[in-house]
């Protein structure tokens, strides 16, 4: 056995340093034997059944401990015995890892079933990134599975919607076998994975196509002039007004929501108000007398609204109606 005092003394005498794209660097001035190491830490044997994983940084240590703690009610993970800022004391997982196992043994239906069950458990306990390499999965003498190295299951810069790493780590042949098993046992899940795999394949092909192409900068520079908008003064004023209006509306809605105001109601009131104003305006300036060059109309507001309605072939009243009915994406009569 080891004592807490011993443990703390040893932990002071093991220095683990993270390296870029390589396993950690380890300086071990203790009698403890190293069982293995990876990019996040090194694992040392404490007793026959207990080991300690020493990390290069506290974030990885905290994440792994948290992820392991989520799984303590299941039989999938090493039991936790203790933690320091840079170490975790846990059960030693024995058995044969899936990589070794599959070198001589077939991927049977029963094993595939266990892998699917493992994924289900991951999801159930709250792992965000359900993706393990086959070498992190250990087969026990009774045929059950255990999993180590789980820090990345709860935090990662990338998340895949299907067990990409597990599938690719199986290799082409076993991947096909596993997929066939999934198709048999869980056809809907199979279809989803297949969908993602195809999307990925298409993305890969597009990238292969796009990557070698040098953009024709000169041509695009000339052609892109047609996208410029500030030279035409009156159009620029219109566009700027529209933009500011949009920003104002977004901020206004945010503020109202924060205050707990029912924005739909307020909008309806504003519409009502504008209806009245518009009515007055129409009476004072009948259509025949109206000057649409912006002298009387609210520049940008009425003018471009008319344009917009015309362009889209939608009636402005219809738009307002839609919004009142609460249709998603419906717009008010004001410019956005
Ligand atoms: N609980 C355990 N029981 C037995 N061996 C373990 C245990 N945890 C880790 N090991 C051994 O130590 C090695 C390194 O551990 P682990 O994979 O957890 O490190 P890591 O730095 O987090 O790896 P990665 O770079 O993949 O994140 C493992 O490959 C395994 O051989
Ligand atoms: Mg790890």
C-alpha cells in the first residue's frame, strides 16, 4: 500500500511537461514504475490495482477527473481514488486493448453490440465528444469493455456528430464490418453515420479541388468593383440608413427582451401608429401629387419599401399581416 504522504512526496518528484505534437516529457525521481504515457500525462503504478496519472497541466487533469467522475456509476471506467492539482489516482485497467485484440481476432456482432452500448453510455452520462480510439478501449476477460483517457470527451475544439475516430481507427476492413453490424442492429443510426461519412467524403473532394487552385486576384479585383456601394451618394445614404435601422431594431429588441417586454405587442402598436401616420400622409399628399424623388416621402423609408415590394412581388400589407400572425421571419413595414 501507499500512504497519502508518500503519494504527495512522489508527486513532487515527478515532473511531466507537455510537448507540441508529442508525448509528454517525464522526469521521474521516484521508485514508481511508469506504465505508459501520452500527450496529456504519464501513468505510474502505485499498487497492484491502483495507478496515478500525472498531467502536464491542471486543465487536462481537471477535465479527465470530471469526465471519469461522470462515469463512476457505470462499469465502463476506472474507479477514482483521489486527485491532486496535477494527478489522478485511479484503478488499473487490465485486459487487452481493442487494437491488440483485433490484430488476431475478428470483430464479431457481439463486440460491435458492446461498442454501440458503450456509445450509448457515453451519451447518457453526458459526454459531448463521443469518440474514442480503439487503443483506449480495453476488453476484459469476461468480454465487457473498459475505457481510459477520457479528458477529451467533455472538452474539445472539434466535435464530430458520429464516432469518427473509432471508425477510422478500426481500419478499412473492420470499419466496413462494424458498419454492416450497425446497419443490422440499428438501421437509423447507420443511415445517419453514412450521411455524415458521405458529407465528409464530398467535403474532402471539394477541398482537393479547391486547394490547388490559385485565385485570379486581378480579375476578381476588377469584377468586385460592381459590389462597391459608397460611390453613388444617394444610394449610399439609403443603404446606410437601412443598416443603422437594422442595428437599431436588433438592439431595441434585445433591450426589450431583457426588460421582459412582449415585443410582438409593441411592434403591433408601432404598426398601428404608422398606419395612422400613413393615412394622414395619404390624405395630405394624394398619390397623383406625390413626388417620389425623396422630397416628401421619408427618403429611403417609403421609397425603397416600394422598391422592395415591387421587386419581391409581395404586398407590403401582406408582410405586415404575416408578422402580426406571428409567422417566423415575417417582417414589419419598417425597413430592417
Ligand atoms: N487506468 C489505467 N490503467 C492501466 N493503464 C493505464 C491507465 N490509464 C492509462 N494507462 C496507460 O498509460 C498510457 C497513457 O495514458 P493515457 O492514454 O490516458 O494518456 P494521455 O496522455 O491522456 O493520452 P492521449 O495523448 O491519447 O490523450 C495508456 O496508453 C495506457 O497504456
Ligand atoms: Mg488523454
